[in-house]
């Protein structure tokens, strides 16, 4: 499913209200995470082997409480506490701390992510970076903003000039992605691991040109399609579908997107 292909057109006032509420919720949760941030934290392992901290759970509970009080008919899908009110026309998708491994080591590149779907199509996206004091947010048809200023992707025209990012080299060199990603890195001017959601925010704000995430859950990707698209770029899975449910994510400035996908596929 291509989630940008002829989606329903929500009322502008509804989008503005949801965007404002999502930004406020993300900032409140971000303030809570800062109370725990700055040193090595104790963690637990979830069933999938990924780490979780008390801050992850507390931040998601705060967001859920805010949504339930203001929008009791809305659905919520969160990384830590699953889904509530399934089938609702409006669904919030929440990652209270994207980049938990960074967060628990005191690295400031983690983010609070909130995406909102209306009639199953992405409509609002917020990525808030508490330790950096940055917020990148967007709503369908209303543009993308970075700390209140319009955000736009870069004008980079070739991979030879591009900054290419990924989250973790161990993901990138997985046998399923190794040759394609290695080819992409070989074509780029710069390759870095400024990863997790911050890499996608860097693309949306024109500070990087390509971000590749071979593994993404819906709560990791939920705000990214709206943010990157409204900034003038493209967000798809590695097969080229514009979806937040594809299990992977590629953000680019748009100009480079097809070439990036071709390289990742090991073709061309």
C-alpha cells in the first residue's frame, strides 16, 4: 500500500489541532525523559531482545494519558503498551524514546516520535529531540517546520555530493543488505551513523541527503513519511513503497531517491 496515493483530505483545522496537540505531547514526554538522561541507565530486555528503561514506559504513559483525556475516541499504538481502541478513524502511533540505546548511554540523538493516521493514512508527524532542543513536525498539506521555521530538504543533485546516513553498521552489513549498502556508501561523499530518527530529521532539514534504515517498526517510522514528504523529500521502504508499515525506511531529498533504491537493490 502506498500511503501517499490519493489519501483522504482531512479538514485543515483538524490537522492543525492534532499537530499542536502532538507537538505539546512530545515536548511534555521529552521533558520527562530529561529527568532520567545523562548517564548510564539500568535497562530491561523486552521479548524481542531490545532494551527498555523506566523512562520509555513513563513517557509513553504520559502521552497516552494526554491523548485519552483530550481525544477519548482516538486509537493509540505504542511501542511499550500496544494498541488501544483499534479501528478508530484517528490513530496515534507513539515511540516514547526512539534510540533507547543512545539514550541509556547519555547520547543526545534520541527522539520522542508521534505519528497520527487519519483513515489509515499518515497525516501528522512530530519528532522531538529533548536533549538537543529540536522539534521537526509536519501535517499533510501544511508543510514541515523545524523549531518553528520552514524546513526543506537539500538541493544535492548527485550521490557524489551526498551525505548518506544509517543507524547501525551491523544492520547495514546484514547479508540481505550488504552489497547494496556498500555500493551506496561507495558512491557517496560522506557516510555516517547519525542514526535512529535523528538521521531522518537531518534529511528533512537539509543537513543530510539520504538516511537508510533496513529495520523499522511502525512506531519508528510513523511520523517520518509526513515529515520528509512535507519537507519536499521522499520516504519509502527499501522496495520503494511510500508506507510507514513496510518494515524499513529510506529518506532522501527526493532527487536522489530512485538512485538510492537502485543502489540498495544492488542494481545499476
